[in-house]
């Protein structure tokens, strides 16, 4: 605090110190890490200063503090781009963009996924772990693949662009080809990766979900989109092999429990087909977007796209009586198609 007062002078320091939350005892090992939690207007009122005067003084403070700071050794900058972390962010942005109807957020998540698939994926389909200064290096781990596959599925539900389903399928196929263990779980490293004494498997969900948890989650969702029950059985093998850990230390595998809930609760498959520029179609899609249906996957296509769709869940779906139509199914068995928001909500809530 004394150092800041000496650098800035009493007047400028009187607004900068509360604005940057600078205290006598500091907030980290006796030092102050500058942070802003309130606006200039609020702090100006507290110190009895006009807002415009406060803003000018803060500009002076920033310049002076930066000048002094630039004479010191800068902290190390970690500017690498990690596949798994970006995949997690893509999923979060795609989901929130869909729920909040934020097209810009969805576009950003789509651009980030395009970056991963073009810069961190080889022509042979291998995922690389990190990108920095124009260079992609290091073989991806299991979670890099499964998180990317899950992000693709989340992007599909935000955009209904079918190529994301295909990409997720390709990623999970490579997971099966390169990571599968003898008991049906997946190793952390690929069979064609670095040579290790032991190739570990894990179901522990820590700061990141485990690769096996994410694999189970992605396989269950893909099984619905692709109408392929064998994928669900592969997820079941993961649950069975981690059964003891789930029973005794469930909190250590929270994401796997989420996938297990999806499996035991019965995954609902929702397919909507509609007309272009049709308000009733939009109402059905808004229902899926705004509602909370964690045990369901959603697919959509316009009536003129159904004939060429590559997604089995949408195959042979059609308008009934010329109206936008929603099909709600469970393990391939469908209830009667519906047309209204009220009917759709009722089916989605029905167990």
C-alpha cells in the first residue's frame, strides 16, 4: 500500500487503492494482487470524488503502475492451447448458447471446434494434446478424445448440423481402436502412443472428468443418435468394471454417476421434423431449448432434409397431417407423434 501511495501520490492513490482492493496486509502472502470488484462510480462516491475525475485519476494510476511493473521480470505466460480444456469450454458455450439463444456464443464454440479439428487432429484422425506457436504436439490422452466427442454432440444440439454427429462417431471409433482394454474400459494412453510400463485406466473424476466417464456419456448419447444398442452395451461395461468404486466412493466419480443416471433412467430420443419459416416448428424447438431434460437427446431436420439425413434417429421421420411433428422414443420404441408444445412437454416429463 505504501509503495502504491509513493508511486501515485496521495490524490490518485485515494481512488486507486479502494478501486483495486489494495489493503495494508495484502491478499496474497502479505502482498497485494490488484483486482477490481466494483465500478468506478461506486468507489468514487465512497471517497467523495466526481465520477469523471475518478476515471481520469484511474487512467493515470494504470499508466504509472504499468510503467513501474514493466521494469520487473514478468510472470511466466502459459499460452498453450490444450485440446481437452478447449473441448470442455466448447461444451459449456454450446449448451449456454442454446439455452440462452445466444447465436454469437454458439458461433464462437463452433469456431473453436473447427480449430481443434483442423489444427489438433491429423489427417489419420489422431488427436494431439497441445498447440502453441503454430505447432501441435504430443499424442492426445483418452480425455482429449472423449471430451472432444462430447463437445461435438453438444454442438449438434446447439446447431443441428449433422457433421458434428459424424465427427463424434469418428472420434469414439478411434477411442475404441486405440484405447480399449481387455475388460471393456479404456486406457488413458493410446496403443500407438508412447511406450509405458503400465497403461493405466481410471474412473476418477477430479478437476476434469475421467476419460472413462466421458466415454460412457458419449457412447450412450451416440447410441441414441445412431440407433446402435451396441454402443450402450459398451458404456455398460465401463459401469460394471467401476462398480465397486461407484458403490463405495461415488463422490470421486461424479461424472460417471451422471452417465450412469442417463443409462439407468432410460435415455429418451427426441426427433423433430418441421417446415421452414414455420412458427409451430420453432415452438417445438424452443421447448427443447428452454427445458431441462438431462435424460434426453435431441435431433432435428426440416422436411426437405429427411430424405438425405445421415442421422439414423431422424430416418423416415415425416410430418404428420402436414404439421411440425415431434417423436419421443425410448430404446427405439416410439410413443405416438405429437404436434403441440403441451403434448411434447407431457411426453418429455413422462417416465
